[in-house]
C-alpha cells in the first residue's frame, strides 16, 4: 500500500495496484504520443483510386505518374494494405501530389478469366502475384514495381524512388526519339547520379549516349568513370574482366567491339554488350549496324531487363517491324 499525507494528522492510503495502473497508463500515453509523432495518422478517405477505364483519360503529357494497384478480392495482403498503408497520411499525400491512382481487380477466381484490357496489362508488366504495384509514365511506359505487402514507411520509400527512376525513363524515351536536349533535362544533374537507385550499368549507358550525342564527350566519360568507381566500391571486384568493368572500358574507348564481346560470357552480359555497341553505332551514324546489335540484344536477353528494354525502345523507333514489342 502507498500512503500520502492528507493533513497534519491524516494519511490517505492508495492501493498499490491502482498506483501500478496509473503508471502503466502514463507510460502508454507517452508511448502513443511518440508513435503518433513518428507515424502520421491515417486518413479515412485514403488514396483516391480510379478504375481501369481512367487509364484512357490520362493526358500523356501529364507530369504525374500512374500508380496501378493490381489486387484481388480474395487476397489477404491486399486487404491489409487497404486497411493500413493506403490510409496512411504520408502515403495518401504523396499519391495525390505526384500520381494518378488506378486500382485493377483480378476476376479470374470469379469469372475464370480477365477482360482483355486487364490481361494485356498483366503481360505488359509481367505480373505474377498480388498485390502488385506498378508505377508507369502517363503513356503506360514501365518505371518500377513490387509484389507483396509493404508498410507505410516502405511504400513511401518506394514512391520516392519511383519518382527518381521516372526521370531516367523519361530521359531514355526522349533519347530514343532523338530529343537529346529534352533527354538531358530529364536526366537532371548528371554529375551526381544515384547509381544505387538508378542502376550503374543502365544509367551510365543512357547518360553516355545522351552526352556523347550532344558532343559532351568528356562529360560522358566522367559519368562512366563515376559509375565504375561506384561499382568497385559496392562490389568485390576480383579481376579486371569482371562484368560490368569491360562495359565501362568500352564506353571509355579502351575496348573494341570484338574485345567487348569476348568479355561478355553470360546472356545478360551479351545483352549489355550488344546494346552498348548499338548505341555506339548510332553515335557513328551507322544505323543498320545499330539495329542489328539491338536485335541481337533482344534475342539473347531477359525480356524485362533494363538493357533489353533500352534495346527494344530503340528498335520501336528505328525498326518497329523488327521489335518483338513484348512489353507494349
């Protein structure tokens, strides 16, 4: 029992159990305040989702990205995200500011198959599970995706990274159209590229092509050297033949086409090599040779890899009849 003085000659006895309860309540209150400070509260409205028909109404020139949620009525992780992540204030504010949100519900369990419009998107984005969240440019060009449930913090991080990757994709699309000044604008500060998020191999190839095409050869080589330095620090390079070092050597003018191809052992490496040679051929004005190398990159590579996508984007522009167009 706890005793406290109530007057000159009186004491009031407070049960120990009550004291414990009061202390626990105070601790919980402090804990809740700390949680609220670090985790913005949910909003009842959540993300403002549109149905699939809204995709046809989005302006292709819009600055906002597409945020497509592929879900299913029977999917428990999907329901969890609807009750938590998609109601989080930070997430909903990011979605409203930078994205057009589309929710697509799978109907195969109920109707045996999806409408063609949905089935085409499954093929385009290589879907294999739920929930899958895809971020794309307004014209539906792929930017990034993930499959599985994410917490509000993880989802916010994903959206922030997707916004950065979108700049790279916009730069690539403008580059393939021959709009190199626009591509450079989308690329942004090429002296401080985030190789971790953007991918050292693909972003160095894109930057090298854009800058070389604008006759900024020294800047192009500087980006390649920065990418090489990043790879050396990030990975344990055992030999100078280890990929992607030969690719950087080629972009720096230290390897010939033949020497680069001799270093490319795996199919992924051969895809990188032929795509990079194709870019070089375009710089030299050798369009037929460029097309040949892009086609070879397509034949040897993983259909959803980044250099495969780069080769395919160029084929779509230079020789659409030759492009497999597997992700369109």
